[in-house]
């Protein structure tokens, strides 16, 4: 089994005791969902857009024994286009430092 990180961030899996049990560096390929914004209004002089997501980009086809860590938007885009999402993992249960910054996660999730 292999886990490939298709996000731009290092993923730290952190156990309940605070120990980092796995570090997954970015692969160098970032899978994304195409995004289209349409202006739909304004709030206090700030433009508001309606965002819609299209097909994923740079997302490989499923390969037996390989899991891909992607963003929620990318996983949703894959599902919307009919691609299987069984191999896609999302980070779940974020772990934060004293300043509130996310430093890792406790587990993975699927959609």
C-alpha cells in the first residue's frame, strides 16, 4: 500500500499522545478542482461571487494499492464527474498548536 500526497502541504499524522506517527510530504503534483466564479452581488463594497467547481485536474486514475490524499473540493469534483473516490483520502480530525494553527491530523476520511 502507498499513500501519495496530492496537496501542496506536508501531512503529519499525530497520535492521541501527541507523537507524530507518519509524515507524508507533498508529491510535487497538486490535484485540484477547476473553479469558475460568477459575480452575484456585493457586500459593503466587496464583490461576492458564486463559485462552482468542475472536473479535477492532475488527479490520476485509481491504481490498486495506491491511496491519494486530496482536498475536499478535488474529491467532490471527482465524484461529480463519475470517477471512483474509493482511493481518495481527506485529512480529518485536525490537530492544532497553541496558536491555533493546524499542525497535523489524527486520521483520514473518505467521501
